[in-house]
């Protein structure tokens, strides 16, 4: 699988702040400055004590992400409202086995 970072995010176990890095070299710290994130969707870098970091980053196969983007594009092109676009993305997630269907059965 060829994974790509889709969210570079973590939570501080000390202050509860959730911080994320939006782009390369976007270095952010929590409000108590115990932890920091960096790298955006290019790389994941953490600063701080590992026990203070609650990892919340997400990654996905590049091909599956492309299918989700195509679902958004399809929804816009066919005039779907926000719900229709969201449902198109959910179907793309289901069809690429990125949605846990066991919870619904």
C-alpha cells in the first residue's frame, strides 16, 4: 500500500489541546507548550515527551483518497447538496474497505 498522511494531529495529555500541522514546516505547539507538531501532509514530527502525546493522525492509501476526492467532484458536478456529497464519500470509503461495516451489522 502507498499511504499518504491526510491529517497530522495530536492531543496533549497535559492540557487537552488538540493541535495539527496544516502544511510542511507548519510547527505548532499546544497551549501549555508540552508538545508540538510539524510536517503537514509531508511528514510527521513530534516534539515533547512521548507520554504527553496522544496520537490522532490519519493516513490512507493514495488510491483510496483519490476515490474519495472523485466522489466529492462527482457530487459537485451533479449538483448534490452537502448530504449527497457526504454520502458519496461514505460510499467511496465503504467500497475501498476504509469504513468499518461490522459496527452496522
